[in-house]
C-alpha cells in the first residue's frame, strides 16, 4: 500500500467530546500534577481538535480612562489606594479612541479592547463607551471592553451598541480572593458575568497567577471558569506584573513551568475557548512563550503597553512568531 492509499484508508477522525461543565478543583489539580510532557501532550491534542495550532488571535488593549480606581486590588497600579506614581486621567474622547483603533488595525489587530479604571461605569460614561464600541465595530474589528461591575441594564446597553466581548476576570480562587481584594466580593464578579451573558455578549474571563496563591487556588479558579453554564469564549491567563507601590511588589516570581501548566489546564477544561497569553509577556523568555503556545494559548495582546504595564514591542513579537511559524488568526 502506497502513502496515498494508506491515508485514504485511515479511519475518519473521532468527533471531539462535548465540553464538560462539572470540573472540580481536585480534578484540575490532578491535571496540574501530571508529568509535564504528559500534560502538554493532552493539552496539544485538545487544542488541535478545535483550533489551528499555528494561528494566534491578535488583540490590542487601550486604557480609555486611567487611574483613580476606588477598588483596592493588590496587584493594580491604577488603584487610588496605592502610591504608584500614576496620575488619574479623564475618559478619552471618542475621536481619540477611534484614531488609536485605526492604528491598531493597521498593525494587524483584529480585536480592539478598551479598559476603564472604574468600580462600575456611570450611565453618562456608558453613553460615550457605547459610541466608541459602535465606531470600532464600523471599522470591522471585534470589540471588547472592561469597565468594572455591570448591572443588567448596563450590559443590555452595551449589547445594543454591538459589543462583542466583555472582560471581567475572577482573578483567583474564591478562597484566596480576600487576600487580594476587599472592595468587591467574588459574588459581585459572578453576578457581572451573568449579566453580560444574559445580555448576549460573549464573556472574556480569566485570572492572574503568581500573586502568592497555592496550586490549589489556581486549580479552583480554572474549575470555577470551566463549570460556568457556558465557558468564557476568551480566557486570559495573566502573570502578575509587579508594580512598585502595590502590596504585591516584591513577591517571589512564579515558576515558569507552573504558569505553562495553568495554561494547559485551561485549554483542557475549556477546549473551545480562546486562551490568551496576557499580562506578563514582557518578562517571559521566548522559550516560555513558545511552551505556552504549545500548551494551548492562542491569543495575545500586541502593542507596547497593556493599560499601564509594559508589553513586548511589535518587532519582538513579529520575530518570535516568524521563528515559531505562527500566523494571525483570521477575524
């Protein structure tokens, strides 16, 4: 039998099983404890059943309202509780935001994300954000915003404007959450996710690792996300960026392999979600990023800044993607 005949005679591929929504923290922790090669093998198999393993979705993130946030998130340089040298600014104008979106689109971004340092938006501010969303949509880009907590009517307002994604991270496990944030509850976050989902907007929700949490906390966070009635369409996995003046500055850095394990667990438990290698890439080696892509990450932010923290320069990303044979995911 020649090669062509052998391929023709091969059995048809087995259909991927339906995603589970009943993951437990113990099950995810068992995944994280697998030998590294076994975990990567499983994650890559899941990834290839649902995505092109050599494509990565490119997003750009802009801070449309910087600083002065009343929340006390211990990792955040935009919190008014900490002295980080970051001055509070007013909401950007619609025209200025759309000009930045055009530049991002010209540089290859297919999704445009806008973040505002609010506990929750005021209705008058939401009108301006809705106009920004509509303008970015008119450019042909996907839209995402992160504005803090949302009520059901506010989520509906953004849906009417055409918003594609709303980002609202869980940050960590419910049991560790009080060590990081005291000004809003874990339930507040879950309620916002429910309001977004009920409005028909896709959910972008993940967390931050390297904040001093245990592996069990990372497992619990992933299990919570993977047990939602609908998995988040986008799951950002952030490495803590330590900012001087915040309570988490000076923490021991997380083992890079543990970070990659977290990406792999997210890929296995949420097989159809786009898993984003998010904050912290500036501090990651090319080799660490390559392992994260191998573990199932298939989205990044491009551009030199993420809200207020550094991100790899476009030239560095372009060189890395060329070395790995990675191409932009079509919109």
